[in-house]
C-alpha cells in the first residue's frame, strides 16, 4: 500500500484538517462542529448554533464526532481509486481516554472497513 492511500485526519477543538500522507498541506480544512439545524458538516467558520464535537481535544458529542469522521473519510475517497480501501490515520491527544480510543477504533473498523 502506498502512503498516498492513507487518509490523515487531524481533529482539533476548532478545526479539522484532512489529507493524505503524501500531501504537503491538508486538502480539507473545516470547523469541527455540526450545524444543529441541518446536520451539515464542512463549513469554514464557526456558527452560533453549531454543535461542537470536541472541547479541549476530548469528545463532547459522539454523534457530531461520527458525522465529522464520515465527512472526512468520504470527502477524501474522491482522490483515491474507488476499488482501493485506504488506511486511515487519526491524530489524537496523548491524554485521550481509553473509552474515546475504543469508540474511535470500533467506529472506524465497523463503518470504514
């Protein structure tokens, strides 16, 4: 597997950055929140009614977090051969709890096999 087939997701409390391991810069940069009225993800500025997925690097809304993961992975699939199932690398904080790590692992393995 070439490293250009690995999707890299760097989620911060304010912005999420997504690209491949070969990219010099992220291909997607968007606010780490979900619009509370439409459920949309991927806008460039914070919204007053946005649902934050992370606070100080820790999950505060699992539903919002999962929508952002899906948006990130599915958005990058257009750059990768559709017959290829890419690897996914997610940057996490050193003090991420075991339950947060478990949720990330289970979700990615089940949803994005």
